[in-house]
C-alpha cells in the first residue's frame, strides 16, 4: 500500500495488523483518482470508514486543501494519524474516531461542507443509503459535490434523492459508484 502520485508519491503506508481493515487495491485507487483528478486540487475531502486513510492521503498528496478522516476503530484511527504524519500531511488532515452517523451530524452542525466524499463501509454492512441521506440532508455537500461509494460488486444499487449516479466502475469483487450532488 503506497501513495501513487503527488507530494507524497511513493511513500509506503503503514498497514493494519490482522484483517479487520480491507485496504482499497492500488489499481482501484489509481482508477478512482484518474476519474476525479480534475476535482481534487483545492478540494475539501471527506474519507468515511477511512480504514488506513490511504484514499484521503492520496487526495491530500494530489493537492486537496484538506481531508477529514472518519473511522470508528481506535486502532485504525491511530494508524491513519501515523500514515498522515509519515507523508508529512498532518497540517491538512483531521482524524475523527467515532461512528459515521454521529460524526456526520456533528460536522453538519458545525457548518462544514465537502467537495468530494469517499465512503467505503465494511462490505457486510449496507450503509450507503443511510450515509447518503445524512450527507444530502445535513448540509455537508455543495452543489456539484462528488460522492464515491466503494461496495462489493454484488451490492444493491440505491436510488438516492439529490445524488445522481454518473459512472460505475466494476472489478471482480468491488464496484465504485460515482455520484454528483444536485441540490435542486
């Protein structure tokens, strides 16, 4: 697991012990950033179910203004902090250890909004619809914000109000759904 491009290019990230985190494969990460590249520079990035933090770190390395990482497991949150520090991106990264739903409510109440949101919930949880509703109703998105969901390839597709799916990338066991927030 490494940073593919940008300021921290080539940095090997700390990996978790055990199998409680499923890091995104480098090929999928590379495809993801090839698709969203025009939107990353200067973006406010939200990495939900962040795991190792590699997606948000890649965004920071490629020029995102800042990134908020949300992870409920304390050990994983500590790992994200170590990876951000290793990449010398501490000033632009904020790690929150907590449940995603509660954290989204707090972020919305504080007036924060994001240009790009990446969510990669555990594959045994169907969190997309609930998280998407919290994002769209909580004031966390700007018109045109991107929301990208990583899910198992057999996950059900959801029709989510105000999030218009515009691209789907499928891999053997994983799919990425790219959505754009339309406020009207």
